[in-house]
C-alpha cells in the first residue's frame, strides 16, 4: 500500500503570509527613527507603531497590512526631523555666509531652513521666527532633530544631534560645525 499524499497548501499559505508581513514590517520600521542613545527610564511619550497582517490565500500572492493612522502621523514628523539633522550634518565644513541659504554656504537659520525644506518641512527664515513654531521642549528632553535657540533675544539656531551637541553655521570665522550646546547661552528649544 502506498502512502497517502500530504497537502502542503495550508503550511505554504501560512508561510507566505508570515514572510510578506515580516517584509512589510521591516520596511516600515526602517523608516522609524532609532531611540536616542541615552533613553529615559520612563516609557516613551510617543505612540508606538502597530502592524497587523491578514492571512490571504497563496493564490492571491499578496498580504494586507493595516497601519494605525495615528502612529503613522506621529512617525512622519520624527522622520523629517531625523532627515533634516542628517542633511545638516552632511554640510559640515561648508562656509558661513550671512544671509546664505545653501546649498553651498549658509548662515545659521539658512542651514536649518535648507535642511528641513530638503526633508519636506517648511520653516520661517529667521531664528527668531523659528523660535515660535512647533512645540516647546525643555533642555533635558531634547531629541535629535529638535531646534535649539541661543542668546536673548534669540539670534542663533542649530539642530540638536544628541549627546549635548548641535550642528550649526556659527560665524564667518568658522564653517558649519558641531559644537557643545553649553558653549553658547541656551535660550529655548522647539520640536517641529
């Protein structure tokens, strides 16, 4: 008597759904910024991204992914901030020129507006006007991509990069560079 044939269809269907769901989740999480190096002990204030998959027959050869719209909306500004920070870091060494908005030379607010505009977010042109957009952030709660303002009244801006440092276009005497936040009189910070 020959053995009875075994159907692999249910197992293959489950496997295809798991693989498709895992690939989609990996693609989504690749766009979510990493947590700062010194994460606080308290749970994060921002919502988490939830991914759910629906199993579909193998014949359909696709998977449905449902995303929480609030989580996606919260992730978009964080991704723009991180992107702007990376673009500003890419301009280290570029010359300072008063009134310049890039892409080859910058003043402080020109660097910030250029970096954020390149990342899909428009900001006012001057540091003083920027200091009134977004949400206020305490110095102790800074995250990479936050705007940091200096002097009273506000006359200088940089982008926080973590570990107490900002990237900024400082003065005619120096190019775009990274500085310790404590080297200038801190005024305020905003998250856009």
